[in-house]
C-alpha cells in the first residue's frame, strides 16, 4: 500500500500542471453544484418563513424541561421567557445545579405550574433531563436549554405539527441572541447554521435539544432518558426514537434564540464536543454513515491544519493538494457569506467580512482536529 501511494505521489510530482488544472476544475465543479443547492436551500427557508402562523384550538398539556448546570448568566431570562408564553396549558420543570448559584436563581421561580429540582454533581445533562421527565406530567414534552430565550412564535411553530398534523416529534432550529448578531465569530456560525438548516428535508435524523417537542408516549416508548449519555444527549435520544420507528419532523420556520460562543476558546471547545458527539456515539450505536462522515471530516481537517508542514518536503503534489484544499475552503466561505446575505433578516444591517470568514473557518478545522484526537483519549472523549 505504501509503495502504491509513493508511486502515485511520484507521478503527480512529475505532472504538476495536470494536478493543478484538474484540481481547480474539480473544486470549481463541486462548489458550483453546491451553489445550486444553496439557492434551493435559501428558497426553502424563504417559503418556510412566509408560512402563516399555525391556528390550533388544541392545547394539550406541555411540560417544558430545562436542564441547567452553571447557567446563572441566562437562567433567569430563560425561565421568565417560558413563563411569559401565551400557551395556556404549560408546566415548567427545571433541574439546576453548579457552583454559580443556578439552583438558587431557579428556586425564585417556584410556584404553581413550576417544579424546581436540584442537579447534583456528576448527574450531567442526561441525568437532569431524566429527573425533569420523571416529575413532569405534560402530554407533550418540550426540550430547551437554560441559555435559550423562547417566544410565542417559536414555540407555537414547533408544536404545530404535533397539534394539527398528528406528528409525534418535531424539531426546530436556532439563532443567536439579537445583541450578538453583529459579532464576527457569531455571524460566521449563524451563516453556516442557516445554510445547514436550509438543507434539511421535511424529516431529519436528529432533533435539537434547544428547540424540540415530543409526545410523552413516544418518549416513554423509546426509553426516555434512561440511556447513558455523557455527551451527545440529543444524538442518543434521536437514535433511540428512530430505533422505535418514530420520525422527526423538521420545522424550518422555528428558531429559538440561544447563546453562541463569542470567543475562540469556547468555540473550539464546543466544536470539539459536537464532533465527538457524532463520532463516539455513532460508533456506539453503529450508525456507520455518521462515523464515516466524521472520519472523513477529521482527515480533511488534519490535512488542512498540517498543510504548512508540506513545505518541509520536496513533493510538489502535496503542496498543490493543500493549496486546492484552501481554495475549496475559500469558495465554501464565499457561498456561506452569500447565503447569509440572501437569507438573514440582518442582511442590510451587517455585511460580514469575507477574510474574517476565511480566518474563522481555519479554526473550524482546528476544532475538528481537536475533537478527533480527543475521541481516542479515554479521559477526554466524553468530556463536556
């Protein structure tokens, strides 16, 4: 195998013009196809946002489950936003803890229709959700986080397919807080999230724990939150629900406001965890497509990050391949910026800098490499 790879690299070294020309053509063709997909995704988002508000006379009891660990910064605003919802038949169940006073803040909301539980060290998000579910009574379970701000439109759109179309599970999406929407790192994430959301079909593989609703019977039938999930709680629950034959309905028009990382350190930590969620839990649940996608992403990111080392070698082919990867990365960010300006409600207020997009995209690859390495370190692979 090694000799064959060496032979291929040797041939490529002697034909740099062919490599460069063919590579440029391939990168250009791939991005052209994806540009067309981006246009279709933008149209889907526009259609979804233009849909009228759902009008349902049904108001089954809904329990909002909120796990909170060291969320003192946002928990007060988050819980207040839930209690302010106009939906009449609701219950709030919170499991809060940590060393920043989250539980103390949460207890201030105790009262009719509100249950406050204390989360103990080591229980994790899955344990907190388990406690919330055990103490809840709603016919529908609405999952969200303590760093999210809910509003009537978001919640009603997420619930609508369950109330009016007989769906068992729905998932909405997310967006940054209004005050963060002009920060370059946040805009970069938001732009890529919008493009991701626009690419979703009517049914998806995974729900999002910040903005999803599940019929109680379906959640109980899947085993609820009984499975171990030190990381990837949403992924694990999605696998359990899918294994029981349930479909997850996507609601493109529903986007909850939530906290985005605003500095590189937090961004790298979150990116690493999200990567490990799919790889580690994908292996555990034998979801091999996710595993293969994760491995490919890890190899690609490693090549981009380690690319400058190619100048220590005499191989022209490796240098050209690295340049082509950077070229593809650049074109992908051109598409991302264009998609953002086409779909974001803030497109006339903030014009993101292309070069900042490029710079931040390099940190994306670094977070993937970090996650890839940590996935094979026992002490790190399931660290939140």
